[in-house]
């Protein structure tokens, strides 16, 4: 559902990618920023599985951005009234759109 955009810094980036591929960790949109810096996207589970590879290779990994529903829900956890208001708004719109408000007959 969610994914993270990560930045990997180190001198053994190719080894990092090879080990991630052998562990079946799905990485996509891999971009080389610099000679020793890669930026890529990974799933949440894939990011957790990368910890072991990072220790073996000796690279540094930092999260650039978090995207997806789990991170939005985590932010809304502390803003319960906003979530409640949104759900109430959707319920009122659905209720009011199911009511016939006016019938007007013109002609014979």
C-alpha cells in the first residue's frame, strides 16, 4: 500500500543492488544522483528487509519521503476530529443526494 523514497550513499552501490535482488526486495525508479548516491523507491516491507543488507555493505540509507495510505492514517491518528468530520461530510452528501427535493410538472 505504501512506499518510501530512499537515498542510499556509499561506494558499493552495485553490491547493494545485487544483494537486494537476491533477497527479492523490490526496488524501482532507481536514479543515480552522484557517483556514490542512489535514489529509489521501496515498499515498507522491502525497506525493513534492507537493514540487513545495509549492515553487510556499509552504506547509509535515509528516507527522503513517505507516501501512501499507512502514512496518511498515521498522521490522522493524532487528528481524530478531522477524520470524523470528513466521514460525517461524506455521509451527509450521500444521504442528501438520495432524497428527492422537488418535483415540478409543467404542461398537460
